C-alpha cells in the first residue's frame, strides 16, 4: 500500500474534492484500488490518499508514478486556486490592513490577473513547475504539510504573489486618486459660471488639441502661453494647460472633433469632467473638409448623455 498524507487545515474539503475528481483516472481499469479520505485524528487534520493495490494493465512502477502525478496535479490546482487567494489576502491583511473588505476584493482580483491565472503561456509554465515540485517531493516522502511546502519550496511563486499584490495596490491607489481628481474637477465646472456657450475641441492627426469658438477662431491662446511659461512649466503639459483653460471657461457645451485623432486620455478626461455637456461631432467643416451645403454648416453631434455612467 502506498499512502500520501497532506496536512492542511483550511483547505481540507477543497483538496479532498479535487483528489476525488482526479482519482477517477486511476480507477479506469477497475483493478486499481484507491482510497481517499479526510483524517482529523490522530494528529493534525489531513487528506489521506492511498493506493491500496497497484495493479492494473500497466506495470507497478507506472501505476505508482501515475498515482503521484494525480496527487501532484490535485495539489497544484488547490495551490493555484484557493491557496493563492488566501496568500494574497494574508499579504493584504499584514501590509495593507487599512483597506476595506470591498477594496481588498478588487485588489485580490487584480493580483490574480497579474499573476497570470487565466491560462496564458506564463501561467502554464508556472503550473508545470509547481506540479513538478510536488511530484519530486512525493517521490521522497509520503507526508506533506501544504502551507510549509508552499512557503519554503515555492518561494519564487510566493515572491511573485507578493509583487503582484504590491503592483495591484499601486494601480488601485492611482485609479482611486484619478477618480477623486475627476470628481474635484467636475465640482469646479459645476460651481463656475459659464463664460462661453460652446467650445470646440479639435484634435490634429498628431493628437494635439485646440480650443475653437463657433467662428473656428482660437480661444485663449494667450492663456496657454502664460500657463506653459509659468513656474509650473516642467510639470504642466499642453494637455494640462488645455484642460485648465477649458475648466476656467466652463462652457455650456463642449464639442469634441475626433475625426483625425481620438484624443486619447485628454478626450476621455474631458468626457468625464464635463459629462452631459459633451457632444461628439458627427461631421462639420472642421472634421470634413469637403464643401458642405448651407444646411450642413452647423456641426452634427451625437449625444453622450445616458450612455455613460455619471458616477465614474
């Protein structure tokens, strides 16, 4: 009889279920006898997997190797699943205890994506390395303490998890700061008196934006020069200056002209800040240089209100 005992307290049921599912491949010949059970005493809680009769159509050695591979595969599934989530949550609890439960759930999902748990090439390679580590260990020992094995024999993987948590936290905080910044800019726009009815934001093929009035004349060029030549020159980009001027003018309507360029981050920021004041141009003399009929002189716009989440 060959026995493998895996000691683990929080993952007993998950491992037991996984072993039962994978163990069916060993019993395909009906003369291979296995026994899988949860043992709670004596000793610490463990899942015991026994190969009672290494018979079958293959040699004894082949059946034993297949048995160990099945156990190693089940352990790998548990480690890459529930055990990984537990480790990520432990890292968050120890290093970032100030996050709320909801924030932690978002960070855990992001960390899992970063670690490559969706079947990509890196994830496949990682899975094979972990399974091989388990198999090699089972060839030498019939008892395994899961948590200790992961922390001391899978240090590379644990290190990847910790880095993934750190990157996920950074991304989460940056995104949160951006949302707060957008909320603040939107407040400035709402409390200010509108100084102009409508402004056109036209993006050149290179992505550079310009502010024009209904007569297609530049608006506030002197303000750009003042902003970009100030003491904040090194910190303020042309996009920042354009957005600042647009907020200062607080127009009643903003028409985005994106035929030559989608406007990138600046256009998306304008949409979020000005929300229902933003319209997308669907064709005008600026976007379409062909001669237009008199009836086409005014820009045709597409409403954005209602298609975006105001809470963004």
